[in-house]
C-alpha cells in the first residue's frame, strides 16, 4: 500500500502518525507491516544524523585542542554547545507558538549540527585573547579575562547580529517551501542568540579557574 502525505504534512510527520495511530491497531491482528521507500530512507537518515552530530562534536574538540595545544581549554569552549542546543529548542518552540507548527525534521536537525561550528567562535575569541594577554603581555589572570571579554564584545555582537538577521528571512518569509527551512532558521537563530548571551557570563567565569595554570610572562624591555 502506498501512502502519499498531504501538502500540509511532512514525510516525518506522516510516519509519526502511522506509527502512533495506525500500526498499533493493525499489529494486534498478527499482520506484519514495514515502512519502505521514502519513509525507510528517512529513518536511516535520522539514525545517521545522530552519529554525524557526535562526530562533529569530536572533530571540533580535537581541532581546538590541537590549535590551543591544550585539552582543557576546549572543554570550556564546548560548554557553549548545551547552551546553543537549549536556545535551538527555545527558538523552535517560539516558532511553533507564534508563527506556524514546525516539526523536528531533517533540516531542523541539521541546524543543530551547523550550530556546533558557529557558537564556539565567540568563546574562542575570549579564550584566545585572554591567553594572549597573559602569555605575551604580562597581564594578571583576572585582569586578562576581564579585558579580553571587554575587547571582544563588539566583534561578538557584530558577528551574532549579522548571523541572526541573516537567518530571519528563513523564519519570517512566507511562500511555497518556507516550511522546509523555517525549522533550520529557528534553531540557528535561537541557539546563536541564547548561547551568545550566556557565553559572555559563563565562559569568563569558567576561564578564571583554568587560566591560573598559565604563568604570567614578564614583558621584555627593549634596549
């Protein structure tokens, strides 16, 4: 039997309705049913997407560990990922409440993977500048973190605002096909805005404990 979903339902929503409402009634009659075709491919894609998410996190961590030459500072930066995920779900919830129902489909899940590579940038700016002030300018640990956060406020807000406003058309623009990208835009916009707000408070606080391992290099006087 072939099932074609209506225009107002995605394939994933149709699969969910079949599994929750139809299959339990049919399976009780000793009839075995298997979803194939587009539905089967969708299930496989969702399963592989989970591993892709884990792989993206691992690659991001190892890359930062290689760049910083330290395994601890990347862990501080990775704290932004749960914040971004929470913001992504908040953005998705606000879209469902104020705009239109939006399912957690493939493109929406792809938004969480994209967030991994975006939200860490703000934390990297703060951590890198703090280490630079301690190692190369002989500034104390606490003062270095404060100055790094203060000096990086403008670039952080500039990059965040341009990304958020660039994604807003995906959420707000009506028209055919807008439902496919609305979830992607909602996740990226909500995750980026939420994580940026808390990054400015959480990352410096955590960095104050870790950066004390760094030795303050005295400034060399030029003759």
